[in-house]
C-alpha cells in the first residue's frame, strides 16, 4: 500500500484530499495539518484547519461555505450576541460547539492535541491519519497599520484579520507566535521519513504550509526524506483562487505568481523543499521559469471543480513524483 504524507491547510487541502481518496481509496494517507490558525473563543479551543479536514473527509462539512457543519443552527451565537459578548465576528455553530467542547475538556484533562484529534476522528472516520503539526500553542498574528495605535501599527490574530477585516487591509507583517519554541507532534517526523511520496496541496504557502514548515525539525525532515516531494500552486492566473494567499505573499515579500510560490518553496537540490511543482495551464510560462531555475515543473489544470478534476490533479502530482530522481 502506498504511503502518502500530505501537508495541509484547511479548505484547499481538504478538497485536495477528497480527490486523493477518490483516486486512491486504499492509500495509507497521513495528513499533517496547520494549527497556527487555532484560537480560543468563549473559553473553547477551536482548530479551524483540523476541523475542516475532519468534517470534509467525514462528510459533515457545510458544502457551500466549505467550513463548519452541515445543517448548522446558530442559537448559541445569537444568545451570546444578545449578551454583548465579544467576539461577535467569530461565530460558532451549535453543532460545531460540541466538537470544541469535547476538545477543550480533553485538553484541560491533560490530553495533548494529537490524542484529542485522534479521539475526535473516531467519530468522523476521515479515512486518513490526521495529525496536528504540533501539540504546542502556536498562533499566527498579522500586523496592520493603525493610526490610533501609539506605534501606528497593530497586531491581531489571523482569524480576526481574515474574518472580521476580510483581509481588506494590507498586511504589513506576519508573526507566528510560539513557532520557534514548538516541537513536531508525535508521528509527524516519522510520517515524512516513512512516506513513499509527500504532497503539498494548493494551501496558503505562508499561513498554512509555511507554518508547518516553520515547526523546528519539519523542514529538515522534509529535506531528508527519501520520498519525492511535489507541490501544487495555489496561485492560478496570477492570483489566489480563494482565501488570502495574495495578501500573505505580499506581506512576506514573495511574488504573487505560480512561479513566485514555486521558487519560494525551492528545489531540494538547492536547499529548498520540493522535487516537483505543478502550475495551472494558464501559467505555463511560469512552469518554464521554475524549471529553468532547477525545479522540475509542469502545467496541468489545477481547478478543483469536482472530484474527477481534483483526482486528475493528484494523478499529475504522483506522475511528477515518479519522475523525480531517486534519493538515497
């Protein structure tokens, strides 16, 4: 059975995984998921990316929103708003609250996030081994201009930047609090070392994949694995398909293009993390540019319009992985 390890963010990574399991239903898949989006809301620990992957693969996701539970109700949110309790901009659905209650109770009882996630997955049966990138508390904050602040700048949690501000304010800096002091969750390094192939789906390269790679030891393990590592561009036609990859790339000074992201990840032959890079057919010139820089790249359709289209993306990534030089 082929062992596949995937470094995933939320919605994009979850949909990519649906295509992977559609193509290879019997594959042994481990998903290392970003947890720097996590936050505490109303005393509850919320893990947006872990839950999005778990709900999506467990057939509990709201298909229209791409996050949260299907057939959700919002009684708790409405009652909290009636009390004037902040934050009002982050809403927890009634069904979703149950997940966060269980998680919070287990964490407060001393269970690490890895064990909590495993317990939650016993209900949802996502068909993959779902791992947080770390059991430690790590939070992404975004710095924006604020003329009312003494310094003229203000830092806010990533979720506030994305949900309350809708990423409409330019991000001046991205700060991942606690990342340097974190450790990979149990099983993460082993999943990279023991994989037959590692895939990096079209998740946000800064605040999803970037934070996973920033956990001490993960980048080194990815560079050391004998498995080929192939990534897929989240930038199509010069911008992101959804989310705020453009804003985050601009904040860290990376060119917003399929080539820019591929070169940002870099080739393992030149101290990067990839052996291959897929771009959309609309960005074929970017594939040539990346290949010329020493990272093999191909142009294929990268729009996840349905399961078959997504499965075709997975197949193209595996074909590119198969063409990668064998590493000892």
